[in-house]
C-alpha cells in the first residue's frame, strides 16, 4: 500500500519551490494565489531569500506547506495515497493534499498557526532539545523528574526524541539525559517550546479558527500526530488538530502503525528528505521515495 508523508518545519531551504513555479502553470497559479492570501510575496523569500529569512516561523510554516501541497497537486493522477501522515505542520499539508481541507483554508490556518506560535514563544523563555541514543521510556522518566515544564515533544524514531519546555528545565533535563546515558542532548535553534504546555495560548487561538473551517472526509485515512492511528471522520480530525499544538508528535508510532496496517512504500512530498530517513530508521525494510 502507498503511504504519503509530509514534512514539517525544518525542511525548508533557499530556492524551494522555484523549479515547480517555473515548470508548471498550475504551480505558478497556486503560488500566486498564496501570495494574495498571505498579503506578502512569500515566493520572493522562498525562491531568493536567505536561510535566516526562511527561518522566521511566519515564513517557514506557510513555505513548507505550500511546497508540499503544490507538489502534490502537480502530481495529478499520480497522487494516489492509500494512507497519509504529516509531521507536525505537515499534518495540515496532508489534510489539504488528501481533500479534507481546501487550499485556501489550509493556508489561512497555517498562517494563523505560525503567528499564534510566534506569539506564544515570546511569553516565556522556552526551547527544545534533541536527545539521541536513549530509550523513549528513560527520556519520559527524566522529564518527569525535572522541576519546571519539560515534556517529550517529537518521537522521531527509536533513539531520537525531542523534548520541549521552559529553557531552564530543558537545560537541566539535557544534563540529566547525558547522566542517564544519552549519546547527545543538544538544544535546538528554535523559537520556542513547540508541542508542549507552553503552546497553550496558541492552541486556544487556533482552536477557534479550526472550529470555523470546513473539513471534509479525506480521500484516504490520515494518521494523526496525536493518536498515531487512522482517522477519516472530519470532526475527529478537527479535535486532534486542535490538541496537536500542545501534545507530542507520535511520528515513530504513526509510521509503525501504518506499516502494521499494510504500508509498503512511503513517498515524501515536500522539501528535503528528512522523513525518508526517519522512516528507514523506524523500519529499515521499508521502501522510501521522494515525490
């Protein structure tokens, strides 16, 4: 069975989407529509911007979303997912590509999500850190033992878990992780503590927008970050999407479940190849490809 996966923040690179824009009339039309919806020419930053300009949350999230969704749309009849999933922000790309949300509504939600997350990041000093070479269970136990807010945020693959929370608590947790045998525990260059309780103000802001958006049944089951299981019901998709900002991304569990449900090839749709690497680390027998 064919599974399609969509990357999240961090997959961006200067020049992303430029070739698509130049080679496809449909892509050009959608990118120009996106410029209008956003109220600024995001294509200028995507095609010609510096890595620093692309790193701004208000740019990064819509840019990765647009690259993924427009690429999926240009595949036309070759895009035949039997199941799909997206990593964090990528879940929005998956939902639009699979027909659960319109292009316009998806982009507006992503822009709102980026702005709300940026705002939440400015309230309290917060950050994220990658912990490598430790069992998930040990990472969870260390987080629980630390004073302050620090939680598992991204279950990326076995031996790679990202933690998230107040800066001081994350720093303390990193030291404790190393003492517990982690190969590395390093602070990531991110704006704040995504997928942690620190995102509660953003979750509340985004909840209203998600509630008011029109969702349909997707063309295939979507394996959502929050549950790591197949979902097709629009109301269920909505409520999982609302919880997503403050809950961990269960990527390892999602991929394992998709394989258990029959996925034989994972095609990554969007910039970069990070997810192909993670899928291989989760199950080295699985076939991966870029779109």
